């Protein structure tokens, strides 16, 4: 089975940091494009970042650029999202997703999804 499992979320103060993990099983992530999405209360799910296997680069949403860093460890079959300088607006459920075609802002482009991990930045 193709599965993605997120972890690393939690409660953090404004200005704090977390490292989110996305562990893949059933497939090797080095063959896939991996994207991170988040969904804040009352908002639609939005793209946060994406590692494009074809281009070998990471794309970030303007709202997180300079604060979030995405990386991957093929040996561990895991991708990470380091989230720094956190703001209350960063609160939400963070999801990782995979496809074989390349980065996209649309959730419809991704065929595999994790269950999400909650990030709460206190006011």
C-alpha cells in the first residue's frame, strides 16, 4: 500500500520552530514529487511547499518563504518541513502529498495523502 504519515506537529509559541516529518511506505519517495499543504480553521487547503523530483528544487508559497525549509532523506524515505519564526497565522493541519508528475498548487494533482499533523501557534 502507498502511505504517507506526518508527525512532528504540536503547540508552539510565536517565534518558535518545529520540524515536521512525512514518512513514506509502500513506495520510494525519490521517484515522487512531494508537496506540503496546510489547512487553517475556516480556510481552504493551500499549498505550502513542494520538492520537484524533476527540477531538483523546492518551491515555497510567498507566505512562508524565508521561514520554512523543505528537505528529503532518501535513505530514511522521509521528507521534512522545518518551520521557523512561526506566527499564529501558521496554525493549521499540515499534510504531505505525493504524485509522479511534478509540483502543483492544486490538491487534485496529488494521488497520495497523509492524515495530517496539527500545528498550533499560540496567540
